[in-house]
C-alpha cells in the first residue's frame, strides 16, 4: 500500500500530492477526521520531522497530529492548511524590509528545543562535506579555501561561540516566504538549528537578491527594526558564506544524482522478452 493510500485511510481525507522542491512528500486535502482542510508533510528523517513539529508548536497552533507509518518507516506531520500563495511581484526595498522584520520575529520567538541540531562543528563539517563531493576539481578548490580559513580558526571559532545563540530558520529564501491571509510569512522549518543569525541571510542575499545592495540594506533595516543586530566579524561572515556554498553544492549534487537515478529507472526497458 502506498503512503498516499495509507494517509487517506488514516486521516479520512481526499489528498492531492503537491510538487515540492524538497525530497519530502507533501499532500493537501479535506479531512473528515479533522473536519477541515489539512496539509500533510511526510519525512524520511526523524530529526527533520521533530524539528518541524517543535518549531510550529512554538509559533502557532497548526499541528493536528503526528505519527510514524510503520509499513514505510516514514514520519508524518498533519497540520491545518494555510493555503499559502507565492510572492509573484518583483522584490522591492519595501518587501525586503518586511522580509527582514519577519525573520527577526522568527529569531526572537523560537527558542532552543530538545534535540535541536547544535551546528557547532563547522570546520569539521566543512571538511567532511567537501570530501564527500564527487567532482574532484570542486572538492580540491574547496579544501584549498578551507585551509586558508583554518589558519585563522581560533579567531573564527571564538566569534562563533560568542554569537551562535540563535535558532535559525535554516533555509531562508524567497521560496519559503509566502503570503498567508494577506500577510508575509515564513514557512518550512525542518532545517531549524542553532547558529549565528547572519547564516540565515546568506542564501537570500546571494540567490534571490543577487547581492542587490538596496535590497540588502532594506532587509537589514527591517531586521534591526525589531531590535536584532549582526555582531560577527567580516572574517566570520566570509567563513559562513563559504560554509553555505558547500552546503548548496552538496545538496545540488545529491538532488542531481537522485533525479538521474529516477530518470534511468524510468527509461530502462528490457530489450528482449521471453
């Protein structure tokens, strides 16, 4: 029995699978059991499941149920559906300002919880993740850059220890900002972890803002509006940008490998029939 069929029977729901950029399965539909429209997120990893649940329980009253599907060894979180919509207009300084405010609220509201990923061995993780890449040229270049940062490890480590006190969203980007009931909101909290608040800016600034200085300045002003500040040194900021780049490369390579594997399995047909 498929996970979709299992969920439909257990939740008494007519579910539709949603195309999602992550490797989780997500569904939405009306549930007779809960007498409302629900959003269902299925995880392969217990850590991300528990993290998403813990953060939502701090921020809102969305969580309706959670359980493990023994047949498939998957973890299920059932929540009230928010009916979020994508941001369709081009990002302008006013929107960037509000994005900064929303992230600041997240950083202020969410507190450390049992089992949160501490994210406190960044040099070791950088070396491990770089070595795990299949592209030898990229791997070599990353390890060379890591050696330069390692020469200043003591200063960076001291700075990180002093300021890694924030529960990060972990995946701040335009795709995780949505419009909910007319308000700008952050969604998708499975990658929340402890760290330096600056870590949550990097992908947004580089990928979505494309280093547009007006947008970055407006975002920072919005973030500071709620009393938050960026305290780490420029050296530490550069190291965190480097760490983020490694993570993106690792994720992209993993996703590409997964897509290629599915494509091969889909296209392969026996040449001979007996």
